[in-house]
């Protein structure tokens, strides 16, 4: 039972991992249409890299792990409570912790958790290149 819960939790984390990396979207203004999609994507990546170097890569979506830890603690506590009532506190606490960790990590990965300073840095970089950032996804 416990192994099955862990396997499911790991699968959820694998599918959620790509969602952590939010990127800016730009409005199709005259500049972006002139340079084309390939150059626009390259400029976005260059601004992300510049922000990683100056603001710190850790600012780009760190709350997924924090949410996973918080979910694990809450899930473990709930599982322990259920286990005390049903007679198997150890197994229930472990299952609750695994499920809570997976749920918390997925929740953290899905929400936009990009640091405001990081986001502002990237958007300023893009505006200086002639783009009009309109949001992140």
C-alpha cells in the first residue's frame, strides 16, 4: 500500500516539474513581428538567463518544494489521526505524508510562484529590447 502511494506521488511530481518554469508572454507588437518567433524566444531566454545571473535562479519558482514539505507535514498529521482511530497509526501517517507531499508539491508547481523582483527584471530586459511583456505562463 505504502509503495503504491509513493509511486503515485513520484509520478505526480514528475508531471508537475515542467510547470515550475514560468516564462513571460509578449504582445505581438511591431518589433516582435519584425524579428519573428525564433528571435523572440531567444531574447526571452537571454533575459531569463540575465535574471538568473543577477537576481538568482532560486527566485524562479521555489515554492513547489516548500508546498510539498508543508503538505507532507499536514498529510502526516491527518494520517496519524486517522490511524489512531482505525488502529494503524504508522501506516496511515506515512500514507498521509506521502499524499500530502505530492499534493503540496503539485499545488506549488501549478501556481505562479515566480519572485516579483525576478519577474520585474525579466520584463524590464524585454522592454529594453523592444517587447511588450503581458504576463507569465
